[in-house]
C-alpha cells in the first residue's frame, strides 16, 4: 500500500485546465498547492500530501473536479476583507442547518479540547493564524476563496466554531459549491490533525 502512487486524474477538460492556469497566480512549475493537495495544471491530476489513502484521493478527486469546473466559470472579484457567515451568502439561510452539521460541528468536536491542534492542522494546509476567539485560522481553500475558522474551546460550555467567508465568495462559486468546499476544507483539517496524531483517529462526515 505505501508503495502505491497516490495520484488521481481529475475529470476536467483541457479548456478548463487552461482557464485554471490563467486564473491561478500562486503556482510553481504549473503545480498549485491547496488544502494539502498538489494540483498538476498540465496533466490535470492531484496528489494528496496529507492522507496516504488511494480510496480517499479518488473520492476527493470527484468532488474537486466538480468544484474546479464551476470555479473557472465564475467571475473573479478582489477580496473585500469583509467576513460573513454562511447564511449571508446568496440563499445561504436555506442550507445553514446542514452546513453547520457538516462543515462546522465536526471541526468543533475534533479540536474542542486542544485548540492549538487547529493551528497545527491549518498550517499543514497553508493556513494563517488569526487573533479571533480562543483560536482562529484562515485557510486558502482555493485561490480567491479564503475560509476562516474561529474556535471557542470547551470550558463550562460546549465548544463552538464559526466558519466565515469573504463577502466576494459568491463571485467565484454558487453557495451550494461553497458549502461543499467548506465541508472539504473541514475534512482536510481533521485529516491533517489525524495525520499528525494518528493515535487519535476519529470518525467524521467525509471519512471513508
């Protein structure tokens, strides 16, 4: 198993790859790193640098293929530096409950007792620590779409987490896709934490 090459082709067209190459500025040798993946913008493939699981990369590639195909159809907009909750995105209120269950609660549960683990996991995904709550980090999910996690650790009250987007997020992706992207980012934070502390594996949504 360890000798297998963890590379998976994406279901994207040559035209979509061309759009990605022209849109993504933070690339090196036509390779773009995001959420712990390396995307080859020439070959249209991804490699997982966090999780060593061939089944996982195949499943993730399906999700990423859809997200990237929609991403290239968006209209890039400069970041506003105004952070908003999911329910403030276009139609976000209709998905808010499911979003909290699938994107927010698993992160709160995983990092509730050791907030610093969120920072460590986030840094593995290229994240930048912030100064909100007990612990917070900005994750560059896809270029132009940062996602901010603000954690209030478990004390006499249960842990809670707030997931925020830049106000410009809908210019890149519709709200349904932003929900999927945040769920993927949350899954990657949990996977990064488990990769660093393999003795503390937990089951969460997205785990296969």
